[in-house]
């Protein structure tokens, strides 16, 4: 794809990874990004609510508490 998943709620990162990606093998790399820095190089950021991944639904608590 031509996008990267990111979060505006870093404290939810591990919970999200454990919810969707526990079957994925290999190492994970986490980056801290700045919207301003991305914008300066022409990268557009788009905020969305929680969405399913494949056939795995989002947690019901995320839908009610989306940022």
C-alpha cells in the first residue's frame, strides 16, 4: 500500500498491536513522527476513527472512545 498506519494515541499502540497482529512474525519498528516534519516534505496525514484489519473487528472500547 501507499500508506502507513499511525496513531495519535501512543499509549494505545501496544494494545492495538496485540489486538490485531499477534500472529505476525518478526520484529516491529516503532517511529515517532511529527506532523509538521511530515508536512514539510509533502506527506499528508489523515485522521480516521478505528477501523477493522482484515476480518478482525476493532475493540468495542475503541469505537466509543475514538480520538
